[in-house]
């Protein structure tokens, strides 16, 4: 009877260890996934704002081209 009880106790401890290990790994994986999603959102925001900055650069470039054209026209 005592060997059967020992086997049940060892089995129960094994199951509890497996469940605890699975929960810990699941929590760590979830935390890593959330961290990566946050980083991806930051990169996406930077990417989306790039178009807005590019419009400002295009406007500035247009102004510079017009000034150069005016300067070249005044030299002739």
C-alpha cells in the first residue's frame, strides 16, 4: 500500500510541476509578445509620420528650386 501511495504522490508532484512550468513559460511568452507588439507600434508610428515629414521636405525643395530658377534667370 505504501508503494502505491508513493507512486500517486510522485505522479501528482510531476503533474503539478508540469502545470507550473507551463504557466510560467506561458506568462513569459505573453510578456515578450506584448513587448514586441509595443515596439512594432512605435515603428509603425514612425513609418506613418514619415509621409508627413516628406511632404514638408517636398515643399521646401519646391521653394529651393523656384529660388534657383529665379537666380539663374537674373544672371542671364
